[in-house]
């Protein structure tokens, strides 16, 4: 189930990333189209401004030639400079090939006309200027050609402007749709994630209740063992001690065998108490505690009929954190108990090893293995996964290469504190 949820989340995030890419492309193209509309509008304004500046330069040049007044020449020079500036801006705004061709023709005509006007103004400034020898009339044919080129350029720019505008409107609609879909998808992923979190929290709460119930059952068992075993045993020792006390009080001879029997029973009580406390703290609070506990677990299981059990630890793996060692021990213990209950193995191998990055605990058996349709986890497997998550470890439960089951828990060194 965890893999399916992870795959679903990964698919949702992939779709969200795809929507983001589509949204970025749509917005980018929309910005480009909007920029094209803006450039087209500026080009249309500059074309009309250029034509107006050419007419103004023509008129002011004629005024200077006819009257010789300097204010006409000043305005002429300003208009000619504005024409040059307009043409430079147009070359920066227009990118269409056909429009550029028309602009080059228009630029050539304008430059040709400005050169003729400049020469006429220059003649007017010379001494002995004769107005009758200068023809200040407007180059009608040239201006007609210029108007024709200007109209053609405006037609091309209008068509481009309309195309950019239609494309910008279309992309605006697409962008809105993509943003809406992306928002809906993000809401779905957020909702799905909340459902997963709620389910996971419920699952954790159930596991925690199970752990508490197991702890309570273990406490009741230990209490019963203390009452029925150690307490009864100590009661018998107490009766023997009282009998020995009465004999000593009467001055009767005491058989040394009685004292020896009392000593033996006390030692047996100590051993029973040690076994009970071992259930509470199976791993000693020392760096080698886990290795010793796994060795003892292997030895105890080895005494079971028709079962060969061994503990492998190529190099010592000291773990100073008792909580970590205890969880690893419980995982190994649960894996062995699951194998004994369900797989009927003939051998179980515990292997503890470490490297520079992690500590790994592997429990391998040669039983019948996991079923092919192992979709639901039993409480034992869930508790093992719960303990692994508590440690920050990865737990893998899989079928063996040939038979049996392999349970492997890998704990990063950084998680051992």
C-alpha cells in the first residue's frame, strides 16, 4: 500500500510539474505576443511620425531657400535629425522580412530626398546665391513613392499587429485554463496528502495502542511469573529457614544438607529472578549488549527440536544506545517468531554487520516463504516496520532467492546516538 501511495503522489507531482511547465510556456508566449502587439503599435506611430517629419523637413527647407531666414534652417535641421532617429527606431522594432524590405526602400527614398534638400540648403548659404537657379519644389514623384511605401508598410504592420493580437488573446485563454487546471490539481494533491496523513496517523495510533497492550500483557505475565514462580519459591525457602531456626533454638543438631539445600534454593530463586528481568531488559546496557542478546536468542532457538540456529557477526558491532539495540533485538525476535509460527523452517540465521555508513541486521530462514499475494501485513510485520521507522531505519521483508524469507533492517550510523 505504501508503494502505491508513493507512486500516486509521484504521479500527481509529475502532473503538477507538467502543468507548471505548460503554464510557464503559455505565459512566456503570451508575453512575447503582447510584446509583439506593443512593438507593432509603436511601429505604426513611428511610420506616421517619420512621414510627418519628412514633410516638415521639406517645408522648412523650402522656406529657408525662398526667404533665407535662419529659423527655417534651424527647424529643418531638427526635422532631419528626427527623421534619422525615427528610422533608427523603426529598424529596431520591425523584424518581419517583407516589412524590413519595404522599410529599406522607404529609408533609401528618404535619404535621397534629404541629400537633395541638404544640397539646396547649402547652395542657399553661398554668397551670390541666385534664387532663380534653384528649384525648391517638392519632389512630387518621390513623395508619392514614399507615401506608397509607407502605406504598404503600414498594411504589413497592421496584418502583423492583428495576428499578434489574436495570438495574445488565444494564449490568454489557454493560460487561464492551465492555471485553473493546475490549481485544481494542486488542491487534489493537497487533499489526497491530507487523507494519507490522516490514515497514517490512525495507523500509527493503532500500532501505539497495540504496543501498549503488548506492554501491559508482558507486565501481567511478568507479575504472574513473579507470583507463581519466584514468590512461591521464596516462600518454600522461608519455611526451610524457619524450620532450621527452630532446630537451632532448641539446640538440636543441624544436618549440613539442610543448609546446602537452602543455599541451592536461594541460587535457583536468583536464576528465576534473572530470567524474569531478562524479559524486561533483553539487551544489556553496554556496547556489546546487542551481540550478546542475539547470541543468546540464537542459542535458545537452537535448542528447539528440528531447528538449527546460528548468529553471525564477522566483526564486532558495538551499539551504545540501548534503545536502538533493544528495537533491533525485538525486530530480530519478531522475525524469528513469525518464521516459527508460519514458515516452519529448519534453520534460522541472524547476521549483524556494519560499515562506515550503516548497521544492518538480517534474519534469514529456509521455510516456505512469503505467499505470492502478501498484500496485507500482520501485526508482527507492522510492529517491525513501526520499530524501524522509530529508529529511522529501512526495513525490507522479501522472499529468499530459492526459499524462505529474508528480513533486513538497515540503520544509518548517523541515527545511532
